[in-house]
C-alpha cells in the first residue's frame, strides 16, 4: 500500500541505498509494485498462506501454480534487530539498524529501521513500525520501516 510521498529527501533519511538486486522471475511482480509504492506479499490461493519475499513455490503447501502478489500495509512489529556500527563495506555509512519485522499480514521481513538509533529510548523489540519508501534511480522504490509512533 502507498505510505505517502516519502523519499530520502522528504523523510529525512540520512542514507542512500546501495546496489539493489535486479528483479527475477519470482520477484518481478513485487518490484513492479514498488514503482507505485505499493508493498505486496505473496499469497497462495490454494492454502491461504502468505509469504515474503516472493518464491517459486508456496512454503506451506508446495504449490507452484497458485501464487499471487497481494497488497499489504507493510505495518508490523519489531521482532528483533541489530545496530551495525562497523560497516561490512566502505561505502556504507554507520550506524544503521537491520531488523526482522513481523507484518500485520503475517510474514516476517528483513528490513532497515530509520532512524538508526531513535531518541533516548532507541529501538525496542515489540515497537510498532510503519512502511516507508526511498526512491531508487531505476524507478523502483525500496521499502524500509519507521516507528509508527513518529509517523
């Protein structure tokens, strides 16, 4: 779903994404939706399971014929996180926070949290988060998460 007109400039994000993988046959519908700032998850119309990222088969029932992308809010709760203070590559600015977020729709996604270290309290497991976007040069947008309390 569209989270509004946020991008790196208007959201005040201090980071610019590096290289983002090209779409493949499984992820193309997801990436196409990001061009419209729609966050999607993969749903199996055979068993009802919901998963992310997109895969060639349903991880619940194994179906390969019943997978479709459906809009999702992207909102969820921080399941766990880590603050990275030592960049694995020189072009990455630190600190940054990587988290697992359990989406309201069910799947767990790996995401970036912004800001990296919010306020005195910092990030906490169980914090409610909402989806936001940063624009990529190729027309796609990259989803990330912010505190729902400040959005």
